[in-house]
C-alpha cells in the first residue's frame, strides 16, 4: 500500500464516525444529504433571466438573493425547490435546485432521481386559495355575485344551524365561523364534493356573522367552489381555464392535472423533526389531518384528478410569479386584461386590522382572499405592509410587493413546520426585502432587522443538531 492509499484509508477511518452521525441526524430529522457543490443539482433558465440592471438591480443583489435560496436547500429539508423573482416586470431569477422525484426521505437508494427544473409543476397546497379567491372576485366583477351576499343566496342549505347571515366576504376573509370540519371527518370526503358540502352545511359556526378570525384551511374552498358551480353551472377548473390559463398561455395552472401529467408533478416529502404537542395539535386542527397524512394524501394520483379549491392547484414557480405579477399590474399581463383594476384593489385591501388567528394561533392580516404583509416586519419580510400573497403548507411562498415592484414564487417539496430551515427562511425574506429596493423609499434601512437572523439560526441549530 503506497503512502497516498494509506492517507486515504486513514482519512476514511477518521470520517466514518462523522458520516454515521450525519446519517443518524438525517434519519432523525428527515433530511437529505447535501453536497458542498450544488452546481450539478442546479438548473437555470439562462435565456429567460435578464440583465439585473434592466430591472434596477445589481448582480450583487441577484447573487445575494440566490445565495439565500441555496441556504434554504442546504438545510436538507427541501429535496427540491424552484424559484422565480420578477422585478419591475422583468424575470431576474428563474432557477431550481435538487430533485423533484427520488431523493427524499424514505426513497430507496436505487430510486430514479429526477432533477427539479424551473418548469417542474408543483402542488400549491394553500396558495391555491389566492387563485380561488380571485375567481370569486372575477364573478363579482361580472355581476354574477356580490361579496356581501349571504352564502345562503347561492347555497340555501348553508343557512342551517344559525349560518344564515354569514356572507361570501366573511368566508373569503377567514371570518366565516366554520374553520374546520369535525375532528373525526374521514379524509376520503375530499373526493366527494357533494358530501363535503352537506357536511359543512350541517356545521354550527364557532362565531356568528364573521365575529372572529380563524384560518379556513379547507372548508372555505369547498363552499367557494360550490358557489362557482351553482352560479356558472360549470366547475372552478373550467372557469380558471377559460379566464386565466388559456388567455395567458400557461402550461399548467389549474386544479390538478390531466392523467398524462401526473408523473411530472413534483413529489412532496414529510421532512423535519416529528411534531410534538402542542404544535402537533395545532397543526392537526388547522389541517384536519396529521401533518404526514396530508403529505401522503397529496402524493396520490387521485389527488390530482379532482378539484380541491383550497389545496390542489398545480403550477410552476414562474406561473405563480406571473399570477401575482398580473395582480401587481392591476389585472393585466402581457397586453391581456383579466381583471379590472378596481377588482384587484378590492381583492388586496385589508379585510380587518391585524388580529389573532384562532386556527393558526399567530397574528395575521388578511384581505378578501390573500395574506397581507406588515411593518416593521410581516409575513413577507421587512416593511412589507403593501405586500400580498399566500403560503402553501407553510413551505411554499408566493407574493407581490407593490412598494418594491416584485412578484416572487418559492416552491419547495419538503413539508416541515419546525427545524433548522426557519432561520434561513427568515434570512431569505429579509435579503429579498433589502436587495429589492423600494420604489418610493429606496434608502429605507431594513438592515437592523438582520441582527435577529443570525442568533435565530444559531439557536435553532443548537436545539436541533447539537
């Protein structure tokens, strides 16, 4: 054995305990192994990305934002992610890292690994709600309904058990009083729209006439979809197809996909440490099912074959960014007008002041269908009081910020609530907020808030890995 071979063997022997520890951590925390060099796992839409200067940014700005996205992937909780950022209407970043299939926790070592690309379709989970809400606003624009109408006007049986005064506006702004189905509801009801509507109509409201705010994870979408059906005689899928997908030339962007496209949709994975009480209880109450069960159900082919208004829109990263660019533009995109400006203004206007959400147990600020930002810091980063968007299963983030003239879409396939990704996720939001300068106040300093990021990362790393 020569000297080089001996050194290699000694190094392998020294590294074995560390490798075993890494494998153990990955198994316990449900993470993937991340190589030091991400270049072989990264795909980029080189022709699509424009010179940052054309969007009023520098290459340093773009590099910093992308480095923060890479930091998210390095946490190991996202087997695949794709990212699209538009500034001043220009596509600045359109990239992906990792795999859409075959490299998640639980996948066998010999599973076929398929690279995630910017064109990979992803289930949007609750980010679907933003699109469903805009379909309701479209019907209001057409004069087919009024947001202040009681729901019983379109679904008479909804009036049961003192729900006769609950309006469409109450429901779409998460003040509908029916945030969750009964705890013992069989998840199979997702595939039976008529049965699900009957179940919700039998519910007693938790608060009368929109009295309290509580996130409607699935129930609101069911009723909104039924309203669309009873008004148009068609489906939410057909309405979205003729009003947005076809006019804008989107490849996916609808509820579910045709059978031939199901294999193309990115696989989702239950990642991160196991949830424990009380977090597990809060998550189950919000989702109406255990966290891991939601992931399992969403990977079933039949989940892509039905219409679930609050949960199964499928789109690419840039399709979601373009949707929010459409709203940012006041309802027009590429010369095609979808909504009137006043419709968009009503959709993004605050429905109420910042309040405590009874389902998610955190302060939230909603419009009629969207999640709003706040100042000095909110859901969409620092000084995001003008921003509007929606999250999907906590790990998909899509939003627009008029103050910065940006539309952003972060798509991830790892579904985790707690873990070491939280610090990098906060860092990502702050870097986007800082590097995408405000139009009216470009020198507004968001730097002081970065002081919270590093300590948070260190604390989480210590709790989860040490």
